[in-house]
C-alpha cells in the first residue's frame, strides 16, 4: 500500500520551508509541546550515557517500576511486569494493533495516526462520531451498533481506541461516557486502548480524567510517554500498562514478540532519564504545572480569537489543541475564495497567510467539514530564553512574541471574512 507522510509532520515541513524563504508563518499545525528540556532531565540523561547494552525487551526493571508508581499515584495499581516500554508511544500503539489483530474502532475525529496505523497493520478502522465535548471517545451506543453491524458482515473487530484528553479537540470525555464505553467493550469483548499521553495537561483541577481502566480493568491497555507533559518528543520514550488479567498476560506475550523484532529494546540512556521522569520529583511536578498553566492560557487566548471572528469552538480543557468550525463562513468562503472543503480551507490559509492548520478530513471526518485542528504550543517562542520567559510570565499572552502571533491570527481571520475585493490585502502588505 502507498503511505504518505503523516499530516502533522507534513504541515511542519511546509511551514519550515516558508521560513527558509523568509515568509511569515503562523505555526498552528504541529502538535509539539514547544518547551525547553528541564535541567533535571538533562542531568538524568547524562547519567545514563555509559549504558550501551540492549537490555530487556520490555524495558529495565527500574523504568517499569517507576512507570507503575506513576499509575499507582493516579489510582491505577500496576504490576511492573505488565509494563512495556518502547521508543515512543506511537510505535507502541502500532505494535499493540499488530498484537491484538483485527479491525479497530476509533473516534471521528481522532489523532491522524490511529487510522493510518490500522491500515498499515492490514486492517480497516471503523470511524465512529464523538458526542459534543466528548472528544476522543466514540459514542458508546453508536460503537455497539457499528461493531455489531460490522461483525454481522463478517468483519473481525477486536479493539476500540480512546484518547484522554483528546487530540484534536482538547476536550475530556466524561465519567459517564467512559463508564458506558467500558460496558460496551465488555459486552462485545473488545480491547480498549486508552491513549492518555495528555493526562497531566488538564487545565482545571476540577476536571477529572476517568480512564476506562477504572471500569473495565481486565481489558484496558493504557499508553503514555514523555513527549507532551515534559516536551521530550525527540527523546522517543513511551510506556504501556497492560491489564492484569488472562487477556492482559496473553497480550503481553504477543506484544513482546512483536517489539522484539522491531526495536529490540528502547535506548538505554533514555530509559535512565525516564526513570527520573516517572518518579516525579518535586521540581518536575512544578515544571509540568507551569507548562500546564501556559498551555491553558495560550490555548484559551487563541480560542477567544476564533470565537471573536465567528467560528464555533468547544472550549479546550487540556493539552494545546482546539478544533474550530467554520461552517458559519461556508457561503463567504465559497463566494470570495472558492473554498468549499476542509482541505481547500487549510491549503488557502497556508498558501495565502502562512497559517498552518490541519483539516478535519485528516482526523477521520468528511472532506466537506470546515473544521480544522489548531495546535497552539509553538507560539511560545523560537528560542529557549523566550520559552522559559513564557513559562515564568504571569500573563504569557502579553509577551511581545506571543502577542504578535495572537494579533496576526486576528488579522488573518478578519481578512478571510472580508469581501472578495479586499481579500488578501493585509497578507500582500505584510509580504511587501
């Protein structure tokens, strides 16, 4: 099968090319956490620099114990022997799909790689809509009906993926939704793969993340990593928590077989640093808290700019994403800019304004949907000094470089909504 570059990576490369050409950009397409490495993590990585042996396939016992403690502190007792680590949560998720087999049900919208990975594994994804403000979770009753109908047609559906909190909407599915989804998964004998990599980035302490492992512990696999809460995407370290059940133990054997043939074992120095991360010393807890605050303030400020321009946006609750809907602009976009689909809207914003966003079709929705995924975390600054200043600021949106991005966003949105005779005047003025 033909495989294209992941949409998130592609838009990042497109923006980088515009920068090389000296053109202005609004970097709202790539979901990188956009923050500096904490000094404690640099030290932990250096301490592991002499570790050059392969090590256990599942990861070192120190790492698995530290990860188990991480989940224990979140109310999920974990056997270290049921923790498997890998070079990022992304390859671990793919290996899980290979190990579980069969088709998988995913939310629409949901992260771009779930459907792609299912297809790479030789299976077909079932796309099931989410309910409003319940991003990342297929509607449970639709899940039951869709999986039952697919099986009646002869399809072998074995799993469902949820994302808590969600990418692309930045919302957190409710306890009720998770409880009902867990019931459906048990009734249909589905594995639940719960991607909880954004769990530590919920803005409001009153917003509780309810993992499906609370309600269906015997069939829920949880994945997480260091790329979002600690902004260590380039370090590539993820972990999975397998269920302590007959299902879970069988899956562990299958998973270890798969990963042993792909990456043998995660990089030893990175594992050493990850032990420090999952043990959660006070300085890292504080760093994550400041990161969480920054993400929330900037994401909400960006949301306000879209709302002021007339877009419909469900207020994000976590991470650094929002999912504005331009349906109210459909007539004007068609008449003034010949834009009628989501991909055309994203291409127009990129080509005309250097504004990188991803269309809803990349997240499993129709091409006709005029929704886009906006990632706000690359607005914090281009240098380490600027990013540290953003973390420390009482009001990061008042910092000149962040304020400039926000004001430019408002300019672009206003420009897009004016008549055809005035369209692009601002962008042309900026380029001249």
